[in-house]
């Protein structure tokens, strides 16, 4: 058995990490936020590797750190379960399918660019990705509601979300600036004992 910190790993965990995240990478069309329901099903519901509350925290962290959400999630879960080796294995699993697919697409894009069936496929995927993104938003909202049951906590989260939307869309703030302000507000609210 391998040891990760004080935790003993069962045989086959690294292979399971790789295959679950390979599956996520293979079926995660749309990437970004659209992939979150697939990650939730695999790592929370099916594998039970993290709790719904941990998943909500993972989404917040993965979405606010540099890099693709799926890669950040794979790295986090892999590290949590099997240390640096687990992080590398899970990350490799999640990036291998899109890397392979985009390499093939880039190679043949010129010959298929005007094909109406390819365009129809892409248009269908747009709707599917939008649906997955809405599902991810719903799942995150449910997770936040469970993690922060007090009305004032939910109000604070809603106001921070509204601030993000208005600051970026209306006032044209750079998303990083808005994110830093939201993080600072979160810290202040934590110091004040709201969280």
C-alpha cells in the first residue's frame, strides 16, 4: 500500500483516479463550468471521495484559481487522495482526452469547416453545454445553501454574486479585480464572524 501523509491508500486507487478523470475528460464537452455536473457525479456521488460541502468548496477554489476548472479539480482531488502522485495521475487523466481530440480536430479542421453536418453537431453541442452550465450553477447553489444555512450568510453570498455580475458587465471591471474585491469582502465577513 502507498502512504499519503497519515493516510494509507488502497491498491488500485491510482488507477481509479486516472480512469475516473479520463472519463470526465472524455465526456466533458464544453469544459469550464459545463463539466462540473460530470465531476460531481463521478467524485461525490459515485466514488464518494469528497462530501457535497467539500465539492462546493472545491468549485469555489477551482473557479477562482488560474487554469481550467477540470484540471484544478483533478489536481485537488488527486492530491487529497494520493498526494503529489495522485494529483499528477488525476490531472493526466483529465487532460489526455481533450488534448488528443483537439490535436485531431486541429489537424483536420480545414477539410471539415464548411461541412453542414459538422456545423449541426457543433450547434447541438452548444445547447448541451448551456444545459450543463445551468445544471452546474444549480448544483453550486444547492451546495452553498447547505454549507451556509443562515439567512445572512446566503444574503452575503447573493450580494457578492450580484457585485461580480454588475462590476464586470456594467462597470467593465477586470474579472481579476472583481474577484480580489470579492475575496477581500469574504475575509472581512469571516473576521466579523459571518461565516
